[in-house]
C-alpha cells in the first residue's frame, strides 16, 4: 500500500463501518441541510420512439424525451421526484454531482433496491447547492439508451449577470435502435483511433504535468487521440462487454435501416438538424454544458466567440477565458459569452472520432453556418480542469490528508477487465473511511486508456487550489490526487464514468458513518 494512510482507515478492507442507508448519521446530515420549499416532479422511464432530428429511433427515455425534461430547482429546495419504471428491467435515478443524502443516491443494492418494472420510487432530499447537474440511472448501461436529463439548481443569490441561458447536453448515440453495435462502428474502432485530430499538437505534451498527480493537462487533446482507446467505445463491444450491451438493450426492436451510427447529439438532435438558440447581439449568455455521453469526450467551441468559464461541475471557479473546452463523460462547465451579430455554430467535436455534434446560435437573420463548419476555436488547445482554480467561496482549505486511498486504474481492452487495484466491482467490498477525515484519493492509471473518475456525494478538490469537481479525467500512465472531507456519511461510489468501463467493473465503494 504505497500511499497508505496515517489514519485508521484500511483501504481495501472488506469490513469496517457500514452505514445502513437512512441511518441516524444520514438523517442528521440531512437535517443540517435544512428543508426548503417542496418541489415535486414525476419522471417515467419508458420505452419510446425518439426523433433525433431526422432519424427516429426506438429506445428508452424519461417521458419519451431526449434529453429528459429539464428539472430546475433552487438551492435549499426539497426535491421530491417520483420515478415510475415502465421499462422491462429494474432502474434507479442517480443525481450526478449532488452532495445529497446517501439513501437517495440511486445506487442499486447499496443505497436502495432497484425499482422493479411496473413499480415506482420516491426520491426526496434537500438540494444542497446551486449548479449544473444531471441525472441518469445507475443500473447497467441504461444511461446510454437515452435515460438522462439536466438538473439545474439555481442560486437564490445569483452573482452572475446574464440575459439568457442555454443548456447544452452532449451525447454519443452509440448502440442504436436494436441494442447491438453496428459492424461499421466495430470496424471503425478496431481500425484504431485517428491521429491528429483538429488542433492537435502532438504527443510531446504527455510529460508536461509529470506523473506526480497534479493536473491532467490535456491541452492539445491529441494527447488523447494518440492514445489507444481515447474515446474508443468499441472496446465495450468486444468480449464480455458485447454481451453486456446486448443484455442491457436486448429487448428493443427497431429498424436500423440506412442510418449511420454513431450519432453525436446536442440536446437530442443530430448535426443534420441542429437546435437553434436565438438571442440579441450583445446579450450575455450563460451556457451550461453537460457531457451525458457514455463513451465520448467532447471538445466544445462556439464559433466567433471566446468563452469565460465560471463553473466546473456546478461549482464556481476563478473566471477563465477559453476558446474551447474539453469535457469527459459526466463533466459539466458553465460559460458566459457575449453574443455576436450573426449566426454561429456551436460545435462539439467527438475526440478521436472525427465527428461532431452541433447547435446554432442566431442573433441575426442570414445564412446558418454550414454543417461542416469547424470553428477556428476548436483548433486551439482546449481548456481542461487542471488549468482552473476554485473560487474562494468553495476552495478546499489546505490540510494534510488524514487518509490516502490508493486506487490503481487497471484492466485493458483485450480482456475488458476494467477495475480498481486489479479487482472488479464487488458491492460487498467497502473502503472504510473515518468521518471528519481529510481523504485523498490517489488515482494511478495503469491502463493505456484515459478514464473520467467520478465520486458520489462529495466535491473533491484538484491539487494546488484546483477546482472542486465530482468528475475528473485521469490520463494513461498518470496519477491524479484529489482531496475531500468526509462530511457526508454513507456508502459512496467511486467509478469510471465510461459506462462500459464502470459496468465491466471499474467501480468501488467508500463508506463511513
Ligand atoms: Cu453519473 Cu455514479 O454516476
Ligand atoms: Cu474508464
């Protein structure tokens, strides 16, 4: 245990404090959050026909929409969400990024029993703080069927000034209507990743941020396109995982016809029929960008505009200018832009895949940008989390960690045996933490692929005053240390947010009361 703890926690131990969901510590923590006005919503997870802006597909969604209807609440509200399951298999809802009460976290067999077909479950919790979040099932790879929705938590004392707001949800539509992966995708993937994506700067930057943790510097994201497996969803379709996907979606029928997979979507629409967002020239727009994809990092730019990043994973950062942004699966950024006079493409480049999702910002009449327009901003190095600094209001005060949990990311494409420390997820195995400790998760990526690691129930801090986040990219052969305070008792997941990696075993549980 290289970085073993100075505290009593025994990382990897299979016994230790077990918090039964809803135990007294969990309710006490919730009481401290208070309970504001009740906001009630109802979601139905159902098989439906979805119009992706041209192609119609048969898949699963919340209430027949893709993305699901936006939930918008205010920090401090009590959210009561009834989830009705009309799917042919069990489901749950996970409120990605919220530091909520543990028993509402939506992890099957850990924080709740999965909701059986035909049954429903009522989630009820205090929404702790403002920001851009989203929800998705935590059962198998259902998220990748189309079950996701944005969750926007407004700030009752919003400090930012803006005229309009735009929520941009990115997705990769990979396995299509019949639940299998088309051969075209398989052969594209087995052919390997294209090198030299737009804006590429070559692999010389690999060593830039060293291997001592710190900031994953993905500037010139060719860093990733060089790397076998960056964005290679197809790995999920080899060996055991192909069965996994089939099992998750095998009940769906449909006509694949002549459609070309995968699709890349902005707000559920393909690049052929993009959403148009209108504003007036000179208006300040807040754009909330969410990567809900199962297996794709997106590099996002708004042609003709510079963005000012204000939030990472929902929490404020020191305002930072960016030409383009890189979002791994599960990550969110909020940006401000001042609208120009014209029609501009918002383009999300699927890293390593030479394909785009897009939308249009229009502030004047005139020709819409063509489908193949790639904004010059995309060719410049994208901003990544490591370059950001937490806003003082949310910065984690410096403190030596009491406990360090080493988590080696292990596995590979050949065996599709993704895991932590060489082991697949086992819900009976919990890494025991002590309440009140400053905890360091020390990720070491021993694989040839990058992984967006996600922690439930907390916002960790990236090193050196970096942003508070819940999801962060760990590049191949790199390490990343993130710190958080154990101040939200319960059993909490840590996992890769590549849904196929997670499902194959790259998940583990932390627990304390
Ligand atoms: Cu968005 Cu455990 O996931
Ligand atoms: Cu992964």
